[in-house]
C-alpha cells in the first residue's frame, strides 16, 4: 500500500491515507502506521468498513488487547474485547454507554498499568440537518510539558501523583467489585514515553487526588493549574467524526474529552478497543 501521513494540524494528530484495514497490513506498511502513531499521538484512518474481529486483530498489532470493565455491561456479543459507546436504546435497554469521557482524561490512568492506546471505529455518527455532532477533543500533553517554564519543569521533577478510581465523577455508578479491582496507585506527574523517550504531563482533575509529600490544598492547586495548561487551545485538536473513521490515540502523550452535544433521535454507535501498556515511568 502507498500511504500518506497528513498532520491534522499543529497541535496533535495525523490522518493516514491509502490504508484499507479490511485487509491485513504488511510489515512495512504497519511500521509506517506505528511510526506515525508514535510521532503524532493520534491517528485518523477514514472510510473504513471493518468487522469487530478485524478491529481487534488490528489492535493486537500494537499489543495485547485488554478488557474494559464497561464491556461487561456494554459489550459486543462474541467479542468481549470490544466496548460499545452509544446512545441507542433497543427496547428498554441501552446497547452501549452514552455518557463516557466528558471530562479531560487519559484512559484508565487509575490502573497500575494504564493502556498504551485506545482504538475507536465509528459505525454511526449523530447528525442534525447535515451538521455532525459528538466531536472528540485531543490535547498534546507532551507539547504542554515542553512549553512549561524551566522553573516549573524542575519543580515537577520526581513528583508522584495519587490516582484513585473513585476520584472521578461518573455518569453511571460502578460496583464495589469493580472499584476493588483498581486500588489507589501513584504515577509520575512527568511521564516518559516508553518508545520515544518524549516526556509528557500525566495529571488530570478527578483521577488525580493528591501528590505524594504535598499538602492537600497545595497539591490541588498544582493539579488544577497543570490540567488547565494541558488543554490550552494551542495544544488541542478537535476531531469531527465521519462514519467509517478509525481513530487511535496514545494514552501516554494525549488526553481527550468527548463532546456530548447530541441526543436521540441523533444516533451514535462506536466500537472501542483498548491496547495494554506499561507502568508509567
């Protein structure tokens, strides 16, 4: 395949053209795709018609496909690796989780080993008189770190943030059993990418409940200041979805936020896969 890598803008992300994911990628082509992913943090591959099995197989090229607790309620029959994000209701039962990711975050940052990547395939996109809804915003936490003053970079060196699964307000409650799977952990506020060596801010409201060795009030001031810095406009790309989009992002260098500006009868249906990662360092 002859592919093109086209940046989505100056902040973060790239569109990959000339790839058909319904067919297995040869090693050379996959190498170009993975290199673009490492370099740009978000990749967009448009116009894809793939099955759940194909989506899972593509995800496995990047690493182990890991389960998400949401898939226990909102999964795809026969494919427990897929989690359904949707506002569609069949009978009286929602087929997916609708209100997910409404605040800035990195997926499963509360886990001891957060995922390397998240992969979405858009099957239905909400639309109102030709206007697409349900955008997703992505923020480049590596660029945000690099833009910090030297004094702040030095201040953050070696600091560890506490992450608590119970810290974030969720639209749907979770059971005690699920909460026990994710006991509180600590991760470095400045995280080093395991493949590229690039350093990123790894801090966000809600999930970050404190900083080791720091007074609670001072810690919250610093967490909020850094969280606001990460999502400044110069670091953000807003993705406008199209049906058939495959979008994947790096949970080390990128944070994201879903824009919930739609409701039935506008329908949204997305399949999500999560690729395992390593402990932040």
